[in-house]
């Protein structure tokens, strides 16, 4: 049986290894939720970068560029880091997007040797689960965490994804069981559960609660973002069908 | 309010820091359970070492020495790694003990800059909790884990200890909340919960189930093992009372 494991922070990913696996990178608040939203609203690709400078450099090459400072779109950038800023199809359609994220970019960078890197969020959780079930590979759910520590929201997502995979994958390893258990514990009111998380307290503003509520919404979109040469693109529905038939 | 945090593996302890804190080192299966049992049965001190060679060297200097290979007391040693081998008061009383443990020794070594290093297990959980409540210091529960990864049994203990501390400490950080949640999930049948853990599967023998059952028993002993110059000794009841009165 295929195996699914959970790595709760990029600091530990060397212990799990990414080779020959599909790695699902998750940074629920808010990087992977925003990437998913952007691809669902027509961008061609999303390039995650670690710094404002790199993001600015891509903007100078014609990308739409996203960066947030103090809860607002940073000066000179086109979009912020709230998923609600990624819903303007007229602005996004056909464009390439560059976005800043520290924890998310680190998790992606540390996953590049995987057979496939997939971006997961609650917004596309069932599409990601269907894709994983169709493949004949072990899966590592790679949580971006926060500054090297585990965080609740990413681990909670890992547990929710395992819950969808559990009839198709062996998940009897300690990290996966712990994540699944966390999800059992928090599933009935994830928003309330997360209100006390360090992320919510860090961003103790009205807007972040609206963002959190949205980032916890399941299956709003059907995209499956995958990494191709440093860019995240939506896996074509045709490719999905082909892989299902293979 | 004092703060309690959880570090799920020694690989992450640099992110939390141990300075100015009381660090509770936990390696439920079976290092810290054995240390607690040994101190409760009369040994003067327990010296944790990482290798058989170091353990043998201390045996040559007159220590009782504990080491296990293939589920039995290793040749040339006095005790194995099952807590049941640490209950012979006639053998243990007044002796110094050296014991091999890889994950546990690493967690202790990485905690030495703390204000105090305390050894925790279910066997002495309430005594440890009482001690922590009496002190005016932040606490870090440092799980030994397994080869750098988090494990269920140590994280479960962290959650159980937080449950005893929760009226006296702030635990609204993500790792502590996750551990507490894991405990809520597994508390009603910890043995059943752990039967699927990687440790239990690794040691899939009749004896290990007996060991696990015992290592999950609460408050069998009242010792509070603390680190003094590389040796674990039981904190004197007089010292406990003095600190309570301070």
C-alpha cells in the first residue's frame, strides 16, 4: 500500500526525504491558499520568491507582483497577501504572478527533488486528494510551519488531507497519526480552534479573521497547482484524466 | 503568567531555547520511565550515556550498567532497558547507575543550559507537575522523539503534563496546543492509541506491550529526577518544600 507521511516543518524534511515521492506543500495562512486562488482566477503561473527584492525584479520583467507590509499591499506592488486580492479575473487572466512568502518558499525549495511538488490548501483539498489517489506514489505532506516550528493550521490541513486519503494509503506513522488526531480534535470548528493559534494572534486584526475563515473553506476551487521549473501551474484537466487512465 | 511550550524533537530545540527555563525531558518508551523507576528504587544517581562503550567504561568504574540488545540485557551488563528490570531494591539501593539511551541522552545534552533539567514520565507526572507549578519559571517540555522525528508517546505525555499545568501556565502556542489536543484525543485509551505507533511496531514483541502498559501508568512514583553535573538525582523532598515556601 502507498504510504503518506507528514513533515511538520521544513526543518525536519531531511529526515523524511522527498525523493521518489509526491510532496504536498502547505502554508494555509496564507501562501498556498493565495496561490490556489490566483490559479483559479486565471493566472498562467505563480512564482514564489523569498524576498521583496526578488519579487520586484520579476515585476520589472512584466510579472504581476504580490507583497504585503503592515496588512496592506506594499508600495509599488499590485496585490497583497490576502486571498481576496486574487479574485479579480480581469487583472489576473493570462498574467504571470510573483509572490513573496518566506515559510512557503522554503518548503517548496526543500521539496524540489521530489517526483512532483503539489500545492495544497483547504480551498482545493479534494482535487489534490483525488490526484494523489490516482498516482502510484508515496506522499509526503510538507507543512511550511512558522519560522521552523510546527503550526496548527498546516498540521490541521495535513490531518484533513489524510482523512481523505486514509482508505488508499497507509498512514500508521507517528507524525501522520498525530496530524490526523489533531484534525479529529479541531474539525468541528476549525476557525475557533485556530483563533488561539500564534498566527491569528500575530495578525490580530479584523481582516485576518476574514482571511482565516476563507482559507478554511473547503473545495472552493478545483485547481491542482504543480511545480514546473520554479513556477506553479495548474495541472491540466487532460493530464489529470490521462494519469487516472494510465 | 508563566509560559509552557513543547518542543517535539531535539532537532528543533534551538528554535525554542532552553535558557532561563525549566526543561522537562521526556522519552516515555523507555528511557525516562526507566530512570524514574530506578530512582524510585534506591539508586543514588543515573548517568545517561549514548553508547555501549561509555556505559561499559562507567561499569568498569563500579557503576551498575544498563544496556539492551535484541530485547535482552546485553552481555556483560547488569540491567536491560525494561522498567521491570529496575525494581530490585536490593540490587539498586545506594548504587550509581549508568544507562544507554540515544534519543534521551541527546535531549538531555541539548538541554544542559537550562536553569533546571527535570526528567518526566507518566510514572511521576503529578510530582513533576507540582514541582513546576511551585517554581516561577517558564517551562519547555522537550520530547526526545525518535531519530529526530516527533513520536506519539512523548507528544502525548507533553499534552498530559500541559493538562495538569493549564490553570497555572499560558499554553497558547501552537506546539503546546497541538500536544494538548493529541492528549484529548488519546487519553481514554492511550495503550490502544500507541499500539499503532512506530515504536510499538518496531518492538513488536510480547514484552514491549507489557512495558508500554507500565510506562503509561500514572503516578506510580513520587520522585522528581533533576540533572546535577551530568547525573540525574532525585530532588530531595526537603528541597521541594523549601522551594514551595520560597
